[in-house]
C-alpha cells in the first residue's frame, strides 16, 4: 500500500520548510530508517527518515522548493501503485504537480512573461530560494530586480526563468563573463530588445576576478544565514560588554577524577567539566535574578526558573538548545539532559521551539575544549547574559601557609547587555559563579 511522506511541523511557529537535498531519487529502493531528504526551517536543519519500506514512487518537490508543513512531499510504495490521490491539493501546488515537469516549466514561463518583471525596492529584504539563487548566478541575473511569486514574495526558480525570457539580448563576450566571472548587469536599465555588452557588466560580488582560481566559493546555507543575521542583529541592538575572571578549578578537577573512576562501574554518568560549570552557573543565577532575564526595550523580565541555553557545534552550524527548568536537576540529571539535547541537535531531531532565543533565560558557550583562554561571546537576544567558558590554565597562587605554587584556573567570560545590567551587579554575578566553582559541592 502506497504511503505518503508529509513535511513535518517542526515547531508551532513553523509554517513551511525548504528542501535542501534529496538523498533518494524516484525509483530508488527504500528501507526503514533511510534518509529521504534534508530540509531547513528558519531555525534549524533536519533529515527526514523513512518509516516504511518500498520504492520511492514520486517526489512532488525539488531541492530549493519551499513546502508548507503537513503537505505530502513524496510517496513510498510498491512499483505500479497509483499516486495521484497523494499529490498536494492546496492552492497552485495541486495543478502544478499534476503536470509533467517540463510542461509545468513552460507554463510557468508563459504565465510569468505576460507582464514585465517588476523591481522590488532596494531597501526591501529579498527572500530567495537556494535553487533560484544558483540559477540567477548561472544566468547572471540580478535578483534584486525581480518580484518573487513564491510564498510571502519569495523569489523562486520560475521567477528566474521568467526574468531570463524577458531579459535583453546579451553579447557572447558578456555572456561568457557572466558565466565565468559571475558578473551581472543592472536589469533596471535594460528591457527586452536592448543589447548588453561586456562594458555594461559589473562584479556581482559572487567571485573576486582579481583572485580567480585562488579560492573555493562556498555558498551560505540557510542555517549559516540565520546565524549571521542573528549575530549582527545582536551586536546592533544591544550594548554588549564583557568581563573576564578565573576560578580555582581544583574542586571540579577532583570530582572529575572521581567520575572517571566511578563511571566504569556504571554508578554515575560521564559528568564533564562543562556540566559542572553549568551547574554552578544555575546556582549563581538563582541568587542573581537580574542576570536570569530578558530585555524587551521597555521592561526587564526577571525569571524565577532557569531555562539554560547551551551552545552546540554541529555539522550544520551553531545551535543553542534550551534545557527547561534546569534548576530542578541534580548534577547527574543535568549531565544526562544536556547530553540528550546536544545529541538531538547533532542528529537533527531537536524540537525547533527549543532553539528559539526567547525560550532560554541565559546561555553558556564553552570553547575551553579548543584551548581558548579568553573570548567574547555574543548575546542571544533578548537574553541579557551569556557565559563563555575557557580552558583551564595553571596560574601562580598562594597554596596556603605563604607557599606559592601553580593552581589550575578555569577562565570565565561574561557578556551582558549594559542596557539591562550595570557593571557592578554583572561583576557580582560573575563572582558568584566563581564562588560556586571554588566551593563546588553538588548533589550528584
């Protein structure tokens, strides 16, 4: 029996997803657990696994297409089974899906060339699918001059095809420069019937011709764009300041040594130094509620529970999942839970609602494993604080009785929003973390 595969709803706020890659093609055999396709939301990237075995009878969308959630994406079944009943039936998708792909492309070209391609305001933020962007680069078309016909005005492949049909004549030399050097012309200055020469081209910023052949161009993934926008928005919309401090790490290192011995017997989980720092931070947040907060512009929201965000490095990019009510966990429970959400990020199975910056009240980012001694983490707005955890380094200190020796210290870097917190309370909070680390005595 044929079984449709729908686009999952990854979070309550997600209305559509972009298919980034097909791992199976029409006619391929599929077993349970095979990855069919990868897709992205505006927060994270995921892989869709097959829950049934059979043959991929049809795929209704291509790479780069934006697909509404709960829409049939493909069908798996036995060869020869009918699939028409599973074709998407909402809006224009239904009619386009029923047509042959080549015929559908021709119809789209005819439909879109009935009117001239309209330009969008230069100040507007253009939404474009990855497939459309690749097509535009290939054809040398300036996407800023195209009106999108996809969801919410998104520029999709058919818009690029329509623009190519309506564009002016391009000389062979100009065409070669556009294809090889990724140059473009100002479409607003030309119309159908005009002639574009190499003198009319400019570097579109896609490839630096002065260094041709000296680099590999890596297109930005949707996740990378989201991270870039979030980081820039954070720095533009907050007054960020970072304080640095170090804490005596001997108590944590002693516990870590004990954990390494006991974990072999299965009595305790593999509690890491990062788990311990997170535990100490949670304790400090409970006694410094001004740091466990959101800044909204007209108010400061101080939270009673600690919803801890943790930066996780994945193959798709940086993700910051949140552990709700982190103050309720013992050290062992915290360790298990942090590892669980990190693994969910790595495998693309994390709930997107847990990746929202609004879901966390404070974030911890650990670069100590890379040997980083000091760094300046960037806030996840609207959170007012983020702790950077650095590597452990030996520092001279009084070991007692007037004897100097080298003591292992862990570096702590606190970035905070000066719009919400002043320097003194921020310093008190950072010192509270230091104190919790140096007297480390958790409930395991």
